[in-house]
């Protein structure tokens, strides 16, 4: 609340409103330019500077080994459906893009960040274990305590506890969580360690989003709904956003469907799945 004697005016229109909008644009532009400069500064570090940066990160996170191999996981989804996880890899302070991975989630119904993280972390390190490949010194889970706990369950199940350090990175506060700690670690805002962690976090976000935006990946999201005559992609995406899976759309009532797409399209969907059910019964 404003202090006594201080008034706050929020312009709704006119020149003052335009001045406010211009100020907001200037602030956003400044932030974008500052981010570009920060990124360029990180990328232009010499090998010696990168080693010092990793040594500082080792000290700040109290790691037993120099984190020359770092991996970071993040969950994303397409319109509230089709969960996908992204994993990026940094070696010696630089992106190792040949090691990047996308994971189509196989065992999770709908959107469940914890179960998704548990699945993909298990799949990643089960493969590395089977191949007897080197494990990362540091694994960053983009999420809070829940996602970190889910990832640690998979590490436990694989018998890899103590073989690497896992930390959770809170999405908004940029606080770092360690397993078992009650309070998160807060690194100085401009520290090289937090800047580097942000760089990794931003990269896994970019890589995750790129999967959804890539037209070739859109085929992964192709589903039965788009095969229904009279149901286009926009309607199909709207249904998935509301029901989270084709299975739940199929089991929805006419009333539930009508509330989302209207009676006419709801009837088309009901007829499609009804005929499909009859065909499956005959085939059985």
C-alpha cells in the first residue's frame, strides 16, 4: 500500500498511457540487451576462465568433483498434453549438442511432472549404466523439491546414489535445492555460478520448446482426433488441452464434449468412437 501522503496514478489512456507503455518497452529492451551481453560474456570465456568458472561452481555447490560434465532436465508439454522431456549436456563449460536428448514420455497418463521426471531420469541413466558410459558430476533438475525427489527415486532404483550430485532449481526464485536440506541455497545474483546455471536452464528450455515448434515433430502429436471428419487441428488441440489425452476424450460424455466444442462436433466425436468400438469388437 502507498505510504501516507503518497498517491499512485495508473494512466488508462492518452499521452500518459503511451509514455508508460514506452517506458515498459525500454525496460524490456534493456533487459534483453543485458541478457545478450551476459550470454556473450559466458560464451567468450577462454578455456582457463571456463575451468575457473567450474571450480567456483564446485566450491559454491560443495561438489566432490569438478563438474566438467553437467546434464539438465526439464519437462514441457504441447497445449497441456503430449508431455515431453528435454535433457541438455554441458562438457567443460560448453554445450555438447550431440548429447542432447528429447524423451517422449511412455508410462505417464496425462500431465504429471513428478512421474515424468522419474521416468526420463531413469531411462537416461539406465542407458548410461548399461553402456558403462561416464556419468555426469552434476545433474540439474529444473523444478523444486517434488521433481528432485522423483529424480532421486530413479537414481536410488538404479543403484547410483552417490555416483553424481542432483540438485533442483526452483523455476521462479532460482533457488537451489539439495536432497534432505530444509533451506535452499541462494547464490549471489551476479555470481558466475548462478549465471552459468541460468545459461544451462535457458538452454534446456530452448531445446524443449524447439521440439514442439519443429514441424517434423508435429507428427509425434498426430492423434485420432484429427482423423475425425469435421474435426480440425485447432479443435483437436482444444480437446487435448481440456481432457489431456485421447483416452479421456473417448471416455467423455456428450455433455462434457459439448461444453468444450459444441453439440455438433461432440456428436461427430461420439459417432467416430462408437463406430471404432464396434470395429474393435468385430475384430476381436
